[in-house]
């Protein structure tokens, strides 16, 4: 028996798993409808796929949400997991699920997939014959991913960096890399049976003034870590920056470099997709303004040429949205996409070149780390500040880089910390900003720049 | 002057914490930032270890009161070690809505010298500088 299979046996032999039948699950994946695989939808549907966010604790409420989405013309259904499951606290999730079922009050902010079990969940996940995307935020997602694939969820979001640095203060990063290695391997193995399982990285990170070069570097590294283990379908992603030009530049550079680096490690047979998140920062309270913002995000996603868009709702500022508001966004986004025709092509060569140089310089520094494997190189690079994510709560993050918006609202680096931004690029970034102000005014500007859409 | 700062309890809201760090540095303080999700004992340990003049606790998620009730009891365990340390707290200090007129005296009673409920960051730090100036005059 392989080491991986031994580990799987241990992971799935668990009081919260009712007799995991490996052979039956393999048979299920092998014969599953191709429509359930987003990798297949990317190939066959000639449009930007629309995916909302959402998850409720009980089976019935979750099913009702999917019905609403289905009627609104959704392309990809979300399965957002509750916070207890994300922290591997299945006992609390179980208790809260029972309370939700008995009192018809939602005691969880998502669907506790493991407690429902794959035999039950599969009925719902296959019912609509549409691809489902797993949205979570779990550093140790081994059991969750096994349960998801067994349920018919064939897209797995996340990664060791993007699901840790924005969400945790002290979960060990080295452990996260090893747990995600398991996830990649399981996804790669199932991908051989039918259409490939798609892995998606979470580009928004902290959604707070993250400069494009950091987002792209992390997207590329998670992509490489995944392809290395044999994954054949991967989505890189990022969220709206606040400047349309910067979004378009990012889209162009990330596409080019994803192809370049996958070729560098000798993987030319994997499909790489681009996902765009509608504005992930603080939303306006006024639902009408929020709808305008969402609509604008859709226009930018079209300019970027994204393969999939992940939507928000006009209730974003108020908390967890109702299924009605959620379905409304799906219908509105589909409408906007349908009437958006004859888009101009915008290319900003100078910005593209500057961003490409920055990304390549950081990637080179990561590859030049003396460690023997890629994950260790990446781990060391985060530890020593070569990669620095603004506003990450994690203790391992260097927190030295400072970013601000320029006059055109592009995110610019004004303090690079230990990130090896080439001098020429750093001068270019700083030239766009007014740095004659004192630090207190700059801090006030940062506060303003974070809340730009409110 | 040395300041220990961080976000109390299970609160993970990091943005204001980073801005407090930057602003304090800009005002010439030496900052020891413990970051989000920090327990009261960790704050006190850091204050003693760094020989800090000020402990500046922040909180956004409204859970601060539950944690900060213990401040006096904890202080008493350390004899006179913390007598000279200025205890300051700011942010959104209660769950739901509340008036600063009720909240400020309550937190002062818990053992804080300076309390700021939903006050702009720079206003709070101006008040801190003023307080330190008068105290050291």
C-alpha cells in the first residue's frame, strides 16, 4: 500500500465519517456526469462562468439556495463551508447543525459537509447537473477534500499560502504545505478517472491594498505546487484592485506568466484558467450603490477576459445575504455579460513590463533559495520576507511592505521591505505617488485607500 | 517611549492594528506589536519583558469587555511592576450599540487610564501624547 493510501486510511477512519468506501467513490467519479466538472465546462461553454457565494447549515436550506441559483441561470454552484469545519472542529459543527435543524435558525455560516456525509451530500451535489465549487479557508483540508470529491464537488478552492496568510495568526505554515500536498495528490489521482478535478487558488488574499506583484507571485507558486503533484486543471485568480487599468494589466501578466512558469517545470498539458473576484474590500451600506459596484466589477472582468467571475451581493455590507439577494446578483451579472458587446482591447505596455519584471525578480529569489524542494523554498521566502502580504494577521508574515494608491487609484509599493523589487521598478512605483506628505497624512491616505468603495 | 500593542481576545481584525503600529512609529514611539488574537496575559508579559511605558490594546469585534474585566485582578498579581504603565484601550468596545458616556467610565473602572470608543485613530493618539506630556511634566 502506498504511503498516500495509508495516510488516507488514517484520515478517513474517523468518528465523523460513516464507513468511507474507496472503491465505490472511485466508481462514482469514473461514471460521474461530465457537466459536474468545471474543467469540462471551461472547455465547452463559450462564456464567462458566473459563480455566486453561499452556504447554509441544513440540507433543506442549502437545496433551496441551489434551486434559486439554478433558476437565476447560474453556471457554477458554490458550496461554502462553515467556520468550525474550517478549523477541523467537527463536534461543534455537529452540535450547531442539530440546533439549526431543530430550531430553523442558522447557527452556522456555511454547510458542514463532513457532518452531512458524502452519501447524503451527493444527492444534492449531483441533482442539478452543474459544477460545484468548494469554498472554505481550511489549512488542513484533507478530510474535507476527500468528502467533497466523494460528494460530487469537483472544484477545490484554496492553497497552503492563500488559505493561511489572510485567515490565521499562528497555524504552522510548514504543516499547511504538507496538508495541501495531500490535497493536490488526491485531486491528481481522481483526475485520471474522468475529466480533471480543478484546483483554484484564492487570489484576493487579505483584499487590502495587496500589490499586483505579490498576488501574482503567490498565484504562480500555488499553481506550480499543484501542477508538480499532477493536477491538470488549475485556476489562478485575483480580485478587483480599484483601478480598471491595473486589473487589465494584472490579467494580461498573470496569463502570460502562468504559461511561462508551467512550461519551465515541464508541464504543458495542464489547462490554466483565470478567475476574477468582484470587489472584495469593504462595501457601501447603500444596496443601490452596492449593485452599481457589482455591475462595474462585471464590466472589468469582461475587460480582463476572465474565464469565471465570483459574485457579491448588494447585502454585502450587512452580513450573510439571503438566497433571494444572492440569486438576483447571478441574474444581473448574466444580463450584464449578455449585453456587454464590442469591448475595446486595452494594452498598457509600460505597466505590463514593470509588473512582469517585479514578478520575475521575486520568483527568481524564491527559486534561488537553497532548500531542496519548492514548498520549502516558498516557506523560507515567506519566513524571510521575500514574499510579504500587506495586512496579513499571520506571525510568519514580515509586515514590512507598505502600499498606497496613486492618483489613478492604482495600488503602489512605497516601502518594499525585504521583497526584492528591482530598483528601477521601485522608482517607477514611487514616482506615481505623492510622497512629500508626512507619515500621519500617509496613514490617513491608507485608511482612505482601503475604504475607497464605501 | 515604548508601547506594546495588539488586538485582544479572539479578534482577528488586522487592518487597524497595522495602522496603529505605523502611526505610533510615525509619532516616534518604539512599538512592540503583538498583532491580532492576543490574550491579556501575553500583553502583560510583553510589557514586563520590554519594560514598556504604555500598553495600547485595540478591539473591533466588540468582545473587549469580556476580556478586559480581568485587568485589575491581573495587575494586582504583579505587585507594583505595572504601576507606572499607562493602560489604554480603543476601538469598538462593545457588542451592539452603546454610548461612550457609559462605556468610558466602565472601562476606566476595569483599570484603564485612557479609553476610546469609536474615536478616530489620530484623535486617540493625540490624546495619548497629551496625557504622557502632562504626566511627565
